[in-house]
C-alpha cells in the first residue's frame, strides 16, 4: 500500500510543534518559541558586508572628511512578539570599543530607516524613536573616524525587542542602551563594514 503525506520544512515543523506545546503549557510555549530560528535580516544600499564604508558615511571632524550621513537600513522577517526595534553601531577595534550610533524605541511597524535618519535636525526617525549621544559626544550618528593604521570593523546591528519601550531617555549612554537591548532581544541581524586611513 502506498503512503502519502506532506513534507514540512524545518521551520514549518518547528511552528507546528510550538503550537502544540503552546496548548500544553505557557512554559512549554516559551521554550518552543526560543527553539524556532529567526529569519530577521538587515540590508543597506550603502553598506556592503566586509567592504570599505563609503565617504558619505564617514565622520566629518577629527581629521576625517566625510558626509557623516547615517546609512539607509531595511529589515525584514522579525520574529513573532516583536514590539520595537533598536539599531546600534559599534567599533570593536577601538580601545575599549566606540559607539557610533544608538537609536531605540523604533516602533514595531517600522521596517526601515532612511539615509540621514541619524541627524536629529532632519527629523527622519519614526515617531517615538530615541537617539542618544555617541562617543564623539553628539546626539545621533557619528561615522567612522579611526586613527591612522589598520582598518577598523564597524558593526551595524538591528535588534528585534520584546518590549515597546526600553524605559530609557535621550540622556542614557550607548552602553546603557546596549545592556537594556541585549536583555530584551528576540533576534538580531547585522552588517560589518571596514574603514581605515
């Protein structure tokens, strides 16, 4: 006798399992959700993974001569339960690390930030989103400007968060934002670019 059936993808099978466990208990539902891989994706027309960042995104002071324009960002496939997003840009090669951008409380309905959104004077962030001061001391985006030497790596990361508001204000430090973001992250995706002079 010939058997017939349906082949499920790993993700679909995981979703079916999650639904079954959710009916069993809330704790099982949480465990099942954690087991489902996220497909959160981030892309940018200005940032190519592993490639040199363009002059338009480079800082415009401290010996650097760029446009200091934050890159356009587009993200897709956030996990279920996402209530807001945060974007962080960090240079891990600087001594102690260097925060270039931290914006949070981006509404869950958002799927992008336009180029230049990191300039507070342009008012391009979604309503309710908050930017803090970068390590240059200015609010919003501060592009790459490493000391002369080997290129530094710049990681731009989008975080899907489980809460709508982090409970922080514009006076928070980027480190405080990062700590709160990591505590509430459901999924993340990033692009790493390079810049040296």
